[in-house]
C-alpha cells in the first residue's frame, strides 16, 4: 500500500500562523519542488535558491489559497514560474558559445520544451513510471540527484561506465515514446511520488531515534535485496536492523537531505553524523536507490561516500 499523505490540515494550520505545520509542509514538499526546478534551472544551486524563494512567496500568500487541497498544484505553479524566470536571468549572463558546448544541451532543451507544454509535471511522472527499473534508476540518478556523473552512477549501480551510457540512451528513447502516449496524464503519479517522498523523509530521518520508525522501515525492506559497491548483497530487513543498532551503539545517526521518488524508484541522499568518540564510524554522506514492487522495497543500492 502507498502511504497516505494528509497535508490539508497542515495548510490550514500554517495559514493561521502555526510554524510547525509550515515546517512539515516544507519538509514534505521540498524534494518534489526541487525536482521540478532542477531540470528547468539546469543548476543545482540555482534550483535550490528558487525553491526556497518559492516557499517564502507561498508562505506570504498562503491566506489567498481558497482550497487547501489545491496546495501542491498551487505551489508547483509558483516554483515553475520562478524557475523559468531564473533560467531567463541565467541565459542573459551566459554566452551562446558556451551553451553550444554543453554535451547534454539537446536533451536538456528537449526536456524543458516538454515541460513548457504542460501546466504541471503530470505527464513527465507518468512517462517516467513506464520505464523499466534498470533504466528508470539510471535516468533518475543522472537528472534528479547530486550523483550525476557517469563515474558516480556506475559506482552506485555497480556497472561499467559504458553500460551507464547505453542505459541512458535507451532510457531517453523510451521516455520520449512514453511522453507521446500520455498526453492526458492525470496527477496520480505525482501525488504518489509526493507520498513516497514524505514516507522516506520521515522514516529515514527517525529510524535511529524512534523504535516505531525503525520497525516500520525494516518491514518495508524485509524482503528486499541490498547491494553494496563491493558487489556483496544481503537481506534488506536484517541488514538495516544491524546497521541501525550498531549506529545507536556508537552514537551515529543520519538525516535525509534530499528525497526524490518516481514511480517504483526512490533516491535518498543522506548526511551522516558521528559522535566525538567514534568520528569515523559512518561516511559523511550516502545515497540509497530503492526499487519497489507492490509497495514494498524489492532492491536497494546503497552507496556510502568516500571518507
């Protein structure tokens, strides 16, 4: 079962000045809004700034929102509008010569043109959901994460760089085909993605502190296979429980900094924190790519950063 996201009460509470409710909205919807801004802005830092400014603008105008159920779509419109404004400002400061040298220019431009033709990201998410998991994961890492180089993707997925290139080429071709078949896509995929973002954002950040969150996440990963960069693999639920218990023992914990979900794939980027007694227990950061089947994790690629 997909987790249910109930944000309407948060919107109502935030509209009358409850900062805790607004913080929940920010934490829940930030990853999805960043995903919207990044392909348009073409720059992670610019996209992050745009989303932060969009949330400020939304907060100031929240009283103007008549129906709290419309919050996600309303916020997406603000982010999209501000992203294109940022892109125009950036292009004014960028020479045509430098733009022509961008290796991924054609694909990025094509993606932006597609996004301009639709009022929301519904069609994009519907198209992405049609990709096979192996292509889906590769494309998500390349365009919607901080692990975008061929070398990083190859290391995370434990495949040769040549395989990454061929998968991206095939993913782009299939994505274009899927785009054409979903002209009337609903927002069902977008809503599901936002729910999975909230699901992982909450459990991933709380599993070290709250036993209930740890148990819920273990159940989610119970029958999955976790794959590590060294080629080893283990049963997901048991591995997660052992890792969390060992972290607790030495005083380590983590915090998700970005979560992106698309169809059956989610990417969780996390920052790790260690105690002064065990400063090298965990790496500074990590990324986990979770593939799902019928609402449960089926395969997880876990890649810690180098110390």
